[in-house]
């Protein structure tokens, strides 16, 4: 039987303490966890783990807890969550629980608002504070009523030396200490670089249980383009990435561009890679939580969405690397050169991130070009679906990407996309996208204006996208990870790895 695979999901829960909605990494992580949990070939092989309070120890959790977190982060703000979405561990109502839960929600909301104004080196202890608060609320509910009986049964089983917890989806999750063994794989799919001693912890866990490490790297932007990142992020990521790249027995990445960047950095820094990077295909679109019907109609806040076919869409966190500033200049130029009623609205859909204070001030001073630029901040999933479906086309002028999720999302809705020709974006866009140099505003304006002024041609382009785009399933992505883990890669000196190139899982 193949060795067990343990997926570290602690960073998902830490991320949720300060962010109301998932970004691209968390979206991919949720989807991969879902496939690994539910595919027939992995149901009895994959376990999910969080960091326990004891040093260098993990606690297993059922997939239902990850699914519940996914549901909370993607649900409409005013939509109530059905009990099934929370799994069998949902806490029953108790006297005062509503007050405590409300206080928790308010504190969490406040934390999210101020999180990105706090130095990164202070965020980790704050995450711990809010995590402890949330866990205390959860524990208070579980210690009452039926939950008390379950805790008693669990204690009895632990006392016998092996604890098992039935998950809501029928899986059985064994405690990590009781089940981990030599040859098992610790799979890291997320963004755990803010853990202050992550590399040391993983090294000790690996050595204790004689495990193998499988690591998914999305990109290495903080190493290659630190000017687009917070200084503390650069420092933390450098320590984490340089250590983990040398620890990984299986090295995964999401594009050929990222794989080549990893090999180049490893060669330049003399990092002893244990494996060549394996490129996995990235799934298309995002599913609803397991506890939700895939056919359920999400609640959509239509009051802040523009009319269909009146706008061009950019979906992204607003940060310097994404190059929103170029589109601001392009739309200013379009309004100078064309009648205003022929210029579609430009919609920015995403949260406001970092290194964009000047841009946000410019937008405010220009009154968002008198309404020709619209910010839909922190869009809910239903809003995103409506925005994609109703746009004329999408734009994505980013300077640097590990892949380019908004490109394939756009294609999945049959909407054409005009994008940067930098880094991995041509891999995502292929022959269906139109391109421009992200440093060249004149070229970007020309390509975008052509799509606006030729509606028949743009409609024909849309039909081509709808007929030719072939989505990738997340199960296919998960199976590529399994193949890379099971088959392994030749352990090469870094110079030989760079010369040989990358592997495709």
C-alpha cells in the first residue's frame, strides 16, 4: 500500500484570521485539498494536519473542517451557512454563545481591516491571539450536550493508544503521532513562510518520523523582484524558500516559468536541490464547498455591479506588481481620445493590498475618472461570477505571475482576455489571449482600444474562446501531484538540474 500523505493546512487557518476572502494561493490550496480528500484513490491515504500546541507535533483534522473554512470565506456576507457545511463538529447553541460568537466576528473583522497596516513581524503573534480566541469559542460549544459525549469517547480511545475521529464525509482520520511512519510524505501546498521557525520544525518532524517532504512553490517573486513586496515578506520568504527548496524530496510548481526561475535561483545561490521541479497543471474555476449544493444560486449584491456588457474587468488584489496603474493611465488616455460614452467602465475587482497608496490617492483625486473606473472591493463568489459573465473582455497587465488564474477563469466564462506577455502569463493565455508589454502603455492602449472599437471582432473572439478553451479539472491537478510524489525525481546536483531542465508531472 502506498505511504500516507499528510497535508499541512495550518497556514489556511492563519490566513483566515486576517483575511475575509481567499486569494489565489488559498483558492488553489482549497481545491487541491478537496480533490485529495474525495478522489477514490486517495480517500484512505491522505490526512490533513494542523500544528499542535506541543513543539514539533501535529493534530489531524477531518476535511470537513477545511470545507467549513472554505464555506465561511466564500459565502455571501448576508447568507446563512447551512449546518451541513460545518460538518459534524459544529458547536451547538449554548447560553451566551451568540454573544461570544458575535464578539469573535467583530474582532475578526477589525483584525482584517488593520492587518495590513501592522508590521509583518507583529502579525504572527496576533494570528496566535485570534486563533486562540476562536479555538476557545469552539471548545466551549463542544464541551456541552452531545459534544461532551464525543469528547469522552475520544479520551477513552486515546487512552488505548490510537485515536480515530469520524469525519463528516465518512473518512476516518487517525492521530498523526499514532499513524505517521517511515516513508510517509508531508505535503506543503500553501504559504507557511510567516511561521517563524517553520524550516526547523519541518526538519525535526522529518527526521523523527523518517518522512519525505513534497513542496509546492507558486513563484519566487520576493527573491527575484523584491521591489514589489513588503520588506519583512522578502526577509521571511528568503529564509523559508532557501531552506525548504533544499529540504524537498519532491518539488512541485505551477508553471514552466516558475520552474526555470527556481532552477536559476538555486544555481545562482548554490542551493543543493534534491529534485528537479515537476510542473503540475492548474485547475480551472473554483467549486463551492462540499456542504453546499453545486447547483445552489449564490446571493449576489447587484447594487454595486455595473450593467452587463458595459465594462472591462480586471480581477486581482490591488498591489504594485499587478500593474493597475498602467490601466489607470490607459483609461485616462482613452477618455482623452474617444467620446466618453464609447469608453466602457473599467472594473477593478479585488481587495486593496500593498504599495498602492499613491495609486489609490490618484484614483480618489480623479474621482475614479468620473466613474469610468469602478472598484468592487472584496467581491464575493457570486459577484465574481456575475462580473465575469457580464464583461466585454478581461485585462491582466501584471508584471510577474507564477501562473495567472484570472486568465483561465476568464476563458472558463467564455470571455476573452488581454494580458501581459511577461513571466508565466503566456502559458496561461496560450493562443486565445492577446498580449502587450506591461512596460509599454502605448502598446497596451492600442490593443485594448482595438478590442473596444471592434465589437464584432471581439464577439467573434469570445465565441472562439468558448469553443476552443479546454478546462483542467482539479482532480487532474491532484493526480499530477500524486504521480510526482510516487514516482519521484532524480536527485541531481543543482548545476545538472539546471542543465537538464524541468519535469512535467
